[in-house]
C-alpha cells in the first residue's frame, strides 16, 4: 500500500508536467534554423492598388501606407489605365463623386489616383499600371464598362497598343513614371464592371504591337507584364512564352490569388520575376486579427513558393466608394487601417525591394520566412495562428553571427498594431535568439549580423 501511495503521486505529477508542457508548446519545441547562405528569390516589394480615387488621401494617410519610417512601408502601387479620353469611361472607373480625369493624347487617369501616385512616389514607392478594358469599339459587347471579349484584329491591336503606349507619356507630363504595364486585368473574367476576356493566342499576337508602340513612343524601358489571370493560373501566357521572339518582349509575369491563397509554385520561365498583383475578400467588412492571419498565411505561402511581390487589392475604402463595406481594401469606410494592413506591414516595412529570401528549416506549427538585405541586415517573420503562445522559441542563425547587436521584435496582434517591442540579445556566441511568440500574432524580428 505504501508503494502505491508513493507511485501514484509521482505518476500524477509527471502527467501534470507533461500536460503543462504540451499546453505551453515547450515540450516539442525545436530550434528554427535560418540558413543565411541558402538564398531564394529577390523581393521586388509589397503593395496595393489605387483605383477610383477622387483626391481624398492626405499626406498623413500616405505616410501610413507608404513610409517605411512612419507607416506600413508599401513599396508598390498599381494604377489603372483608361485607354481613351471618353468622360463616361472615367465615370466607370471612379469609385466616388465628384470625379475628374487627367487626360493625355490617347489615355487618361483619375485625378485622385494621380494624387495617390505622387504621394506614394514621394515616399519611395514604384508604380506599375494595368487596363481594365480596351475601348468599347474593340470588344464584342461594344461596351467599355461591361462584359465582352477582345476582337483580335491587326487594326485593333495597333490602335490599342498606341492607346496603352500613350500612358507613360501622360504620367511623364505629370512628373511620374511606371516600371511595368500589364496588358489586361484578369483576361479570364467578363463582368459588369470594366472587364474583357482574351485568348492566349490574342495575348501572343498583341505583345509585339505593344512592344513596338512603347519603343516608338519613347518608353522602351517599360516592362510588358502579363497575364494577370484571376486565380494564379498562367495558361493564357503559354503561347507567348513558347514563342522565343514574343517571349523576348515580356518583362514580368503577373497573377492574382483569388481562390489560390496557397500556391503550388511560380512559373519559372526565362528568369522572369513573378508578382502576386491582386487579392482581396468580398465578404462583409472584418478588420480583425482573425481575418489578418488569413492574409499572413497567404503572404507566407507566396514568399515560400518564390513570388517576388505580393499585393492586396485596394488601399483605402471611403464612405462613398462601392467597396466601402467589404474587405476589398486595407481600411474600413472611415479610413482606419484594418489588422490585415498591419500584417502586410510586418513584411513591407522591413523587407525592402532588393532583399533576398533565405532558407528556413521549420519545425512545429509556426509559419516562418526570413530575408536578408544590405549591410547584413535581416528580418525574420513569424506567424502564430494558434490560440496558445509558443513559449521560448529559439531561432538559430546558421552561417552568420551577430555578437555586437540586438534584435527588435515588431508585433501585430489583437492588442498591438505593428508595434516595436523591447530589444532582445543574441546568445553569447551570437547565433541564436529566444522569444515567446504570442497567440494569434505576427512577429517580425529585425536585426543585423556582424
């Protein structure tokens, strides 16, 4: 009987310790290893679109979106090309009243979008542009703002290429420039807004016309980007990429992530960079951390698959905009940033254009990606989707040390929004940091190796 009295308390005590260890996730924790010398893709940036604005974004809001020092640090802004000078087509693109377009010779842009572009560029962002539809007369429906397919004739290709190639000149007249131009937003979609479907053969046939028009107009450095299909498929670009002469004119591959938040990979063709250039959520507005973690997982997945950029759909939803009560923007209808915006900032603020992803050996339930930049700077982004914290998780640097500096954790959670936390030190040999990752949070560790 005495033996039983001794053994059972002992067993009960061990069981309790095991239970506590499991609940705190410490029992099975293994080091997460950051492999400094194993590099992945170069990062081109993180961003969103400016579509339909009437000039309502202030300098302070621009700081929130685009400043790496004061805000999210978005480094890419996507603009909408209106490939004609018709007032009704300007009205179609506008999200709010009053609206006004700034016109060039054969294209136009909403005045508010132009204002946002200036504010973004002043804070270091780069611009690229896309059309939602060709002019009405080039579509089967005869409507710019509505369904229809491209009528693929040499005359239409030539005229449309001239329209698109006039857009860089319009921006240049307003002291702006674009790095890339898409052929068509979502060529697999026909809907009641400005849309147009294209076949892969039409995209193949049109690209040489656009390349020639850009050269003729004096903007040969603007990259031609395609195809921006809606759900991370690239079939409509295959014919162009399989033709060496046409493929030589393509500078960038774009795709959207609707229904594809966990990509199987990126199309590795001709060394071209691949951007995820649009995704959002059409449901009722939800600015919570729960919604933000969905996008944190998506960004992590796309970075791990090799994407060079990741972008949300629209920047700001004002009270008069058609998407003001949905999740299509980084804000609510009162222009307050949603948690998903801060999660995007956990990447964009620290992982700047030109940085490289580095390999991470991951164990357990955390989502982790790591990046290195100039002067041996680094950022490690950690996503904890779980309801419990990960206690004293160790991150091990492999291939580099940091004995002379500390690391700053930045946190977004239900109670913190891209907030700097107290700095932490490396181990005595400069190869590891240990930190508790809060439940339902994103933490970015920012530091510098010796």
